[in-house]
C-alpha cells in the first residue's frame, strides 16, 4: 500500500485517536493502524476473564523482569482509553517543573500548554464526581481523610451519563463502557475523525519501521498476513512499551541512544480493609475521590479510592486455598485505597531478538520510601474510618506506562525533540505516553491529549 | 475439551485449581464449576512462550500428589520475598498458575447444566449495566 495516505498513525489510544482527528480535520488523508480488535458498546466482553484476555496485551498483564511489578495496557481500537477510568487532570506546576528540568523544552509549562488542554477539554464531557454518587467506599475514604486532617478532592472524569442514580455499576466499564458514557477516544476523536474520512485498520500489528528517502516504510501483520505500507510520514502512538518495542526491533537504538531509557509507571499499591457492615465498593461510581493534600504531593505519592473486580482481588491477595476463599467471601465488606507513587527511579525497556519486551523496573530506593509513606497514610485513614482488619498487598502494578522515548533537547539523553520528531528523523513523530521525560505524579491521559493536539499542529505545519 | 491443552494438562489444571480455590462455605471447588472448559478463551490470547511455560508446569504438576502441588504453590508464594532470579521464577509460577485459575473461577462462567452456586454470586459480585435508553 503506498501513495494513498499523507500520514500513518500507529496505535489508536489516547494519543493516536486525538492526533488522527486533528490531522484528518486539517485535511490530511490518514490511516490509523491498531494491533488489537475493534469492540463497541454491544460487543465489549461481559466478564473480567474475557475482558482481560481479549483487550489487554499479554493476555491480561505483563510482568517486570523480576516479576515484582505487573503492567496493564490495552490492545484494542481506542487503546487504553477504552479500559481506563478516564480521570482527566491537568498537570500542576510541580509536574511541569519536573519536566522542564528533565527536558529543557521551553513550552512544557502550564501557561503554554493551557490552550492545548482547553482545546481537547472543550470537545469532551468532563465533570467532577458529585458527592451524591459517593458509594460507601468513597464515604469511608472521606471520613478517614477528614478525621486525620488530610485534604481530599472529587475526581474529575470524562463521562456523559453513567446512570449512577438508576443503579449502573461503573466497575463493569473496566472492560469498555457499554453505555458509551466514558469519553474514550473510541467514541469521541476516532468516531469524529472517521466521519471526516479517517481510515481505520484494526488487527494490524506493525513490526518494523524504516526511514526511507521519501518517507517511511512500515511492515507488519494484518489478520495474519504480512503487509507493507509506505507513507510520507508516520506518527508513533503505540504507547510507551509499543513505541519502544517497534523502534528497538527496527534498529533505531544505534542512532537514538536513550531509546527505552527513562521508563516510569506510577507504581500502585493496594490496601484493602474489612468492615463489619457491607461496603459494596464495587457498586455505582466505584472511583470518586482522591487525596488533595500538599503534604502528600511533597512526599511523592497520591491516594485514590478505588476497588477491584474479584479476579484482580484474588490475584492481589497474598495466598491461596481456604484463606483466599475466606477473604473472597468478605468481598462486599472490603474497602480499598490505592497509593500511586510519583516514581523517580527510572526503569529500562529492552526487546530481545524474538521481539519479547523486558521491563526492568523496581520499587526501590526513594520510590520504595514514597510507597511506604503512602501506605502509612492509607492505614491511618482506614483505621480512622473504623476498619476491622487491614491487608496491604505485596504486589505493585503500573497502569500509567510512561517514557522510553523521552522528549528533550539533548540527543544523548532524549529521543524526541520539541517538534515531536525523533531526533534526526523529520518524518517520524511521537507525542504519546512514551515521550514523558519524567513521571508527573498526576493522571497522564489529559496531558497526553494536550501534547497530541500540539503535535498535530506541528505535523500540519510541516506538510 | 481444550484444543490447546492435552487432557493430562487439563486434569493437572483442575487439581491446581482445587488447591488454589477449594470448596469453602458457599463457594464451590474449582473443578465442580466446570469453568476449566473455557481455558482456551484465555490461552488463545496469551503470548505463545507463556502458554508453552504453563503447559510445561502443568505436565510437571500432573505427576505430583495434591500435597506436592500445595507445596509448590506455597514455595511460589514465598518467592515474593526472595531476591534474584530464583525469586523471579517463583513469582512467575505463582502469577501464571494462580492467574489462570482465578481468572477462570471468578469469571462467573460455569459448565452448561451446572446447578451449584456460581462463585461470583457467592461473594455478591453482580455488577449491573443499565442499557442506554
Ligand atoms: C486500568 C487502567 C486505568 C487507567 N486510568 C487512568 C485514568 O483514569 N486517568 C489517566 O489519566 N490515565 C489512566 N490510565 C493510563 C492511561 O490510560 C494511559 O496512560 C494512556 O491511555 C496512554 O495513552 P497512549 O496513547 O500513550 O497509549 P494507549 O492508549 O495504550 O494506546 C496505544 C495503542 O497502540 C496499540 N499498539 C501497540 N503496539 C502496536 C503496534 N506494534 N502496531 C499497532 N498498534 C500497536 C495498542 O494496542 C494500543 O491500542 C489507566 C490505565 C489503565 C490500564
């Protein structure tokens, strides 16, 4: 396939969907390639097993090299925006300062990014979860925080109508929102772009990328068949692990020494607490509140009230047999708070000859201290709310996979420049989670969208 | 029953399942639910290398008595605290086997004609999705 498209976008998640829309709206003929399948409100899997297996890489989760950390990322049209919680937060000055220091890129500050945030926010339905939607898990979180004098805030979510009053349980939307309420790129930017002529090809996994004198050559498998696509330019939006794998396999490490370095993931630690009365943490808006305490931000962690479906809960429980089953029988009586660590110790992504990814990432040093400080706060909150027993799960996991193609001025320490081009490759762009030069300690999705909007303007300017 | 596992491997998975999630109060044993028949729905989406590792493990476990399976699961669980490659291998075994078992068991899927309690019902997990009008 060649000559048909002005731009190919690899990966259809938070970044790919947004970029596809703005480029198509700007008059470019675009092709959006996605390794996973296309699902929708009528076809999303209805149980966690099928949801994890079909919609996530690795058949559910991928492990760090030491198997101490598990990573989750989606593999479907719409990418991780389909399975995430759609909590949409702007960065604060602390996050931007960290990015400035790490990248030296001038526009990475609140003021210059504000129009890009405003542009994407203006197209989505975003609202704070109201107190009327607090389930008992959220009420216990608020009660515990207030007793300990910790500040909290409502979560800000991309949704249109979750029908909480009518009894809808949002935990089911971890396998895709069957009400089309969650503002994933699948039901927003990709849908709008398709109406303008965007071509979408699910089931196409790009395996190699080559820079040619007249553009790029991509090859990969589509429904089991090898295919080649040529285009004048490509936007890489396959996420931190997807972009790193593709470029490492395609031999770019020789030119881009920092490729795969600087991998962050906001390691998360879950604590469950048992209460005498049922909590029913899985009911209604199962995530509603977060910590909003400057002391926590300073200490390098944040807290969110959250819960887990039974499969995840059973996995997180350290043990098996009758003890596990007895714990599971208390499912309705469990509350949960998660610590998300603002990690500072970078991990590394590599790929072996067969293309298997290896993520070297541990919760160690300063990050382990941050995690412990968070766990102490969680224990205080849960005890203040009247918890009978508390279980801190030993396994940590990463949902916010970031870095590997850090943005920056210095070619030796970064991969992408301030115009979102790979250093030395003016036809290859990236603006997704892979370009994060450091962990922000804040939900990344909205900033990925804002960066993607800015990148789309750069691409349009180049054409 | 499975197009990916041999009957011997399926039987081993059922025995591992009964060790990981045995009958307990209203909760049925793994093997009683018949959920093992859906194992291909999971394995089909896993990387081939991981499937090969799980099959090897199941073949090894198929010749062990139940006490041996329990010992290996305990050892794998203890691996959480071990450093180095041995700890990593043990954690992978624990996550691989336990992950397979609890995904099947707590999927809520049971064999056709199963009349016992569904595990998700027993723990009170019945999320409601209100269709859009
Ligand atoms: C369960 C969960 C909950 C989360 N909740 C939140 C939240 O509430 N708020 C928030 O800000 N963040 C959240 N996150 C994180 C957030 O969703 C991600 O950081 C974000 O979606 C990443 O966007 P991306 O565009 O970089 O990658 P993705 O959205 O992951 O998109 C990458 C896409 O590329 C595809 N791909 C990969 N390799 C290839 C290839 N070789 N060929 C073709 N296609 C390929 C993938 O299949 C995928 O669809 C959550 C994550 C998870 C897992």
